[in-house]
C-alpha cells in the first residue's frame, strides 16, 4: 500500500494542468488568497475521498481474496488500463496549437470560491480513484497507516504547498520563476501528460496483476 500511494501521490502532484492553473492564480491580483483557496480545496477533496473509503471499511482492510478486496484490485487494474490507453492515444494525436486558456484573462477578478471550484475541476480523478482503491487496504487501528494516508494527501498536494509558501516568503522572485515554470509546463504539457499517464497506468496494472496472482 505504501509504495502504491507514493507512486500515485507523486503522479498527482506533478500534473502540469493544475500546477499551471495554480501559478496563474498566484500571479493574479489577490494571488495568495486565491492560491490558498485552491490549495485547501485540493487537499480537502483528497481527504474527503479517503474519509469516505474509511467509513465504508470501518478502518479495517477487507480479507485477502475476498470479494471487496478483489473489486478494489480490479478497479485499480481498470484505472491503470484506462490511463495507459489514454496516454497512448494522446501520444499518437497530432500536436495542436496551444493558446492561452479561455479563463486566464478573467483570473484577476475570480473569487476565492471560483479558485476552490477550479481545484475540484482540475483534480486528476482517475488517479484519486486509484488512491481511494488503494486506501481500502489501510488498517486504521495502527498509527502507521494513519501516517501513510496523511502522507499521501500531503504528497499529492506538495507542489501547491511549495509554490504557495514560495509566493508568501519571496513574492518578487516567486513571480518571475513560477511564471517561467508555467511557460515550461505549457510547452511540455503533452509530453508530461503522456509520460505521467503511461507511467502511473503501467505501475497500477503491474501492481494489480501481482496482487491478483500472489
């Protein structure tokens, strides 16, 4: 469970779409406030998903090779396969000219509610679902698994936390460097999306198949 959540959390936090949107928010007129709203909404979404899983299991992992355990593994396998297919199809798709996103010009006037909603929309729900299926294995009678689940939520939010803190403590340097990062993410968005989709998908498929046959 630990290694799976590390892989999933890393893939989530490195996603170029939400990181680019977050940098745009930080560059806006009320950037720190909007960024914080986005960050907290992002983290809250992850926590809510994990909380729902914990409520369903009662904090106890299903028995190995039981129907719930097999269903969770099958869900991860299906998500992994979906990510691989998506990444492969996107890799073969001809490159498209990429202009500024439609809402970028209106970001200065966005409210904190809009920023929070944007976090919900940009969350990579396939990976979040894979994290939820993995969290079914958690045994919350031990402090170890509490720490693992908390660490997963923080890891999946790490890029946002780092950028928010950077913007707070060094606003001038952060604006220049984060905007340069956003430009780089925009130029390499397709490669990053394909790489993360294929890497995470192949990992989930391999881990799920191993669990099914072990």
